[in-house]
C-alpha cells in the first residue's frame, strides 16, 4: 500500500526524537532521515504546533507534552495496574521486568518496564517502544502461545503453550535470558509480562513469577 510521505517523515521524526533523551537538532534530524534541513524544519514546526515536540537547550528538539497525552490514552487501566506489578516482579527476581503488547500480527512492542530497587551489576538495555518480531524474544513468543495451536507453530511456541511461559536465550540481545507469560487484554491482540537477565537465573522460579503476574494483570485489566 502507498504511504503519505509527509506523514511518514513526521512519524519517523517522532520516533527518532523519542529514542534520544538529550534531544536532536534540526540538522541531526535531517541527516538521519536523509532529507534537507528546510524539510526537517517544516516537520519540526508542524509537530511543535501540535505540542508533540518542544525546543530545549541548544535548540535540541525533544518530545512535547502532547506525546504524553497520547501515551496516557493507551490502555490506561492496564498501564496503571502494570506499574506496581512490574515493580514487585523486578524486586522479587532481582532483574528487569517488562510489559509488552502485540502490534498487528507480526510485531511485539515493550510499553512499560521496571528495574529492581536493588540494582545489580549487569543491566539489560531494553528500549521501550521499539518493536521486534513476535516470533523472536520471550515476550513475543508468550503472546503467540495464547493463540490456538496450528501446524505452523514453532517449537518455542509449543513449549511456551505447554509450560505456561516462554524462555529464550540471546534472541534480542547477546547473552540475555528472557522469561515471559502471555495474557489476554480487552481490545488488544495480546500482551505479555516478562523478565530479562544477563546472568544465570532460576528459570522455574522466574516462570512461576511471570505466570502469577500475568494472571494478576489479566484480572486487573478486566476489572
């Protein structure tokens, strides 16, 4: 399907800005998008008019309050419920915990995370809002395991369906161990709660923890 070039560029600009906490200049946006500065300036001006971006120190462009408003409208009940659950999960296991949702039929997007209160030496870099294939990573596989079984299911999906949680090693980040459980959410294609560690962990214990957390979130999202 053909796309609207101007809209595509605007959305790509928002994505680039969201990934850089220090913000980007118009020149940097132009360079990363492969467009001229005048076009990049017009994109920024348009986004600024809708409060989606704002200009900070050194003319750096950062996300604006409008982006926060949009984010707050995405499954607010689930996001509110997930915060404390993820924090409890991270503290109980001593590793980072994440909430992910399905995006279409093929992608998984982490939307919320929590780090253990007692920080460990090895931390996993997991970008919120950056999608990855559903068929890769524990969180995506856990979501696929929610669906009725088919002959095309991978061995990883079948194992996750049987166990009630998925386990992957090094699929999204070298050396990272992921454990996740999926759950149903009204008006979503699927969601999962998971943990990721960079060192040896008790897989069975983490599996039980994510299954319990997924069950809690499923109930809370329907309350």
